[in-house]
C-alpha cells in the first residue's frame, strides 16, 4: 500500500511490491494496493520483471500502473522473460498512457520461454499507442503461453492499432483454450 515512483528512464522494473524475481523464485499470498508511476520500461502492479522461471501464486494488485511513454507495462507483472507460472492472481488497476505499447491488464509482455497462466483475471482499463491487450500486451516469437480458466474485463482504449481484448501482439505460440469467451481460430480478427 503506498505510492511507488521512479525517475529512472531505462528498464526500471519498478513495481508495487518487487522489482524483479529470478531463477525459479516464488511469490505467494502477496499483494499491492498502491499506484506505480515509472519513467522507465517494465513496471508492474506487483512485480516488474520475472526472469528465468519464477512462480507467482495467490497474488493481486489493485493500483494503477503508469509510465511516461515507455513500454511493457502490466497490471500485475511488467515483463516475463524465460518463462513463468502465474496462478490464482488478478489485477484490477488501470494501465498505461497513450504514448507507448505492449500494455496488458495482467502482464505487459512475455519475451521468451514457456509461461503458464491459470485461474487469473484482469479488470480496469488499458491505454496505449499499440499492441495493447486486456490480458497480455505482447507475446513475442520466442515465447509460448498457455492460459487456463482465465478472463479479462478490461477495456482497451487510446490509439488501438493492433490492440484487442486478449493480447495486442501475438508473434509467439499461445494455447489459450482456457481463456473464457475468446476464440483463437482466427488470428486476423483479434484486433478491433
């Protein structure tokens, strides 16, 4: 609970609770209710960056996450790099500004590795210039994401070029049969 601010303009990995977890570290039964204002890329409502297989279980973030035109911003996690497991988590804050891309209601960007997301949801609004998603901002080509029993009620606003309810950028592999109310059969229909 509190307001987190950072003036660092590169990859700051600023977050409501933890800047970065790595090497199969776990965060369980944790939360953040404060707003996050970052000048750099990669902020998250709870965790800025998950590197190399971290696990997040039974966690939530309710604060807003904002950056000054930087990328990879998530309501719960800013960036996942080299895989993660996220289970029974949610984010309810608003994400973004209209000058940047890869904003997600739950996760800002999945860069690489295998990531499993289950029993999660996001609400609030996501605003950005491009590649914004109500659930995940971007899934890059070296990433594989599996989603089970999860949903979003986020609204996606701003300049919505390549933005949609689920994910704004999908260059990687996504097994999203468990994303409630979403059909993965036609990739071209995702943007609206």
